[in-house]
């Protein structure tokens, strides 16, 4: 018996069968196919899908048309909703940031509010200090009442002229039914215009506006603050009120005071 030493001189091993899956029954070798992903595979898939779609369209043209129409309408609705939602979010973001560029009076910080108490009904502005030029209630028909309205307007204009950062608002809605569609605020602004803004036209007129919804003293203040916010983008730091009680100043209003719930 021959013995073969193990070591470097030992015979090398050999494969009895070739590499691959050998089928004993047929005596053939099954070679494993390597998966090859062609760069044009996606193109072929698209062509195949388009061919199937074209074939389906030939079989059911109306069904394909209505499906396509429904899909297009759905896309348009989604896009319109997205656009509307985006615009709303943009507006909310602008409100949080202050929108200095979108408000016409963003540089004004203080509010001067003149509360209206009557509607001016005269067709001419030459008699603003006469009681018969105003629509007066029974309790207002006193001598000097029209002069009081004029004094309130003048006080508001002078207070605004002294403050370069103040916005003047005449406040008062259409509170007199028989006076017609005329507001107290617009009446006061018209009287101020007829009086030449008491010599302060250049510095005051451009920042004098109206708030035309208030029905009482509480709404005069509340709605004027909201109107100020609408015009400046912020709430007022200081508020000056010209009313029957004279000129009253509310200074250094804390920011958390305007925590108005929507």
C-alpha cells in the first residue's frame, strides 16, 4: 500500500464536477444566471404601461375618458385647496411678524381717539358751531353743545400734532337713524377738514382716519384699538382719548393687555 505524505508535496485537490448545479439524471450542468439590471429597464416599463393603457383605451374609451377627467379635476381641487391654505398660513405668519411692509401706518406707535357724539347734517360746513347743523338728541339740545364737539375735534388734532408717532382716529358709527347713512366719525373728519385742521393740516391730515362702527363709549375705545391694529400691524403703546371728560392719556400699555381671544 502506497502512503502519501501530507505536507507541501501532497497532491492537490480537484473538483469532481464542474462548478454549477449538476443534474445527475440528465448529466448536464445548470448554470446560474446573473441578474443584470439594464439601464433601459425603466424605459421599457413605461413603454409597456403605455401600451397597456392604449390597449385598454381602445376597449373602453369612455371609461378611460371619465377616469382621466376625474383625475384632472381632483388634481385641480387639491392644488386650489393647497394654494388657499398656503395663503392663509402666509397671512398668519405676517400677523405674527408685524408686517411692517404691508401696513400703511406701520411706523406709528400711539393712538389718539376722538369719540363722536353726534352726526353733522348741514349741507354747508360754514356753521359747524351751530346746534342746528348737528343731529341732536333731546338731552343734547343745550346751548354750546356744537362748540363742545368742535373742541373735542381740536383737542384730538392738537394732541396728534404734538406726537409724531400718533395715529388720529375719529370714532363713531351711524348711530342716528333719522340722520341717514352718515357716521359720527365721518362727520368729525369732515368738520376737521372744513376748519383746515386748525392749522395742523400738513402734519396731521395724512394720519387722520375714521372708525365707523362704534355705538357707545366702550366700543369707541375697543374698535379704535382694533382699527389701529388693522392700520399699523401692532397695538398702541399709548392711547389718548378726547371725550366729554376732556383729554385722557393711557400710557405704557402692557403688551399682554391686548391678549384678545378670537
